[in-house]
C-alpha cells in the first residue's frame, strides 16, 4: 500500500513554488494552498511560468493531491448582490487556477444564510455552483462541513441536499474533524464515527468524499464555535482523531492539517509527525 498522504495548508507567499518548499520543509506529501491572499478578494490567474515550474516540482516530489482553499469571505447564500458577485468571481478564478495546476479541487465553505434559513437559500446556492461548474472545467468543487455555527450552511444533511440537487461528478466533499466535533459529533466515541460513516453511506455521499481536514479543536463538543488546535492538544485528542482517520472507509483519504502550529505560523513538522504517529 502506498503511504498515507498527509500534508498541510501552506503559504504561496513569494510565488507558487514556495508552497512546495514549505511542504517539503515540514515533511508533507500533499498540500493545500490559497490561490491568492486569504484576506482580499483580488484573484489573478496563476502566471504560466510559475504554473509549469510548480507542476514539474509537484510531479517530481510526488506531492499530489494539491487542494485549493477558497476565500473565507465567500458567501454563496448571501442576499447582497455585490457580495454574491464577488464570491462568484473569486471562485471562478480559483477553479480555473485549479485546472492549471491539476488541483484535486477547490474547497469551499458555502457561507451563511443570515437567518433566512437553508431552505430559502438553497436554490440560489445550487444555481451558482451549477453556473460555476458550467463555466469552468475539470476542477472539482469541494463542499466543506461547517462547525455548526449559527446560520452557517454545511451540516451533513445540507451537504446531502446540495450534492443531490447539483448532481455533478465534479461536486465533492471535505470533512473537517474539528468542525464535526464542534457541530456535535463526539469523535472520541468509535460508535459516533461509525454512525457518521453509515449515514454517509446511506446518503451515497461516501463516494464524493475526497479529503479529510485533520484539526484538533480548541472548543468543546457542540460548541458551534470553530477554533483549531494542534494534533492531540485539543478537546478531541489523539483517540478521537485516530478514530476518524483510521476508519476502514476513510483510511484511504488524504489528510490536510490546518492546525495553528507550535509558533502560530500554521501546520508544521511536529503536527505532521503527530499525525503519522496516529496512523494504524
Ligand atoms: Zn477545514
Ligand atoms: Zn475550521
């Protein structure tokens, strides 16, 4: 069996290929990047020379899959046309940049319905994602589960509705361990992980699942408040995280860390090593 893919969210500051260096520095063998600044709407196509260099290095070092994380500012459920348009345009560029680097997909937090309810915003969300898929090629659109924050879209039930209504092989799912825990899934109990996997199987969502975000949680079970902690140092702990990544139906999936790191600069060698130590 090929070794498990374990990497982290890394910076592209100074150029796309710096993410390769950042990954190798922490002994990662896959990665996630922002395709621009995480705090600004500005998005540009990746320069062609950087793309070629990046693709060559990813291949040489065997660092696939490469995920792109969308801007946190994105909200496909907003009732503000300006914000919706900015969200759409940013995702459009993320998806086309994804195609240039053969990305395994753009991971998206759908956003907040701002109290209007999922049911009254889901048609808009579905329509926008379909339009994004129509106007781009190849790159998967990956929906990430939410931490159960008020008004945020991204429960398993909501993801199920979206996946069914969009009905495209390019729609995929990413599950984040901290978000699951914060939304009420007590991963420390093997039975809870088993029930979650059974639920995904019943809903035929398992085949859409392409990535695990592995983060410990700084906040308690069902907090509805998303704050990541280093592997094994949070409320989920080693047993819970191990239950999640070693489940027989999940143990083939790439793992991406978004942990704060020892010095708050993001995932690091120590967190990658702590993850490898959990693998069975
Ligand atoms: Zn995440
Ligand atoms: Zn998170």
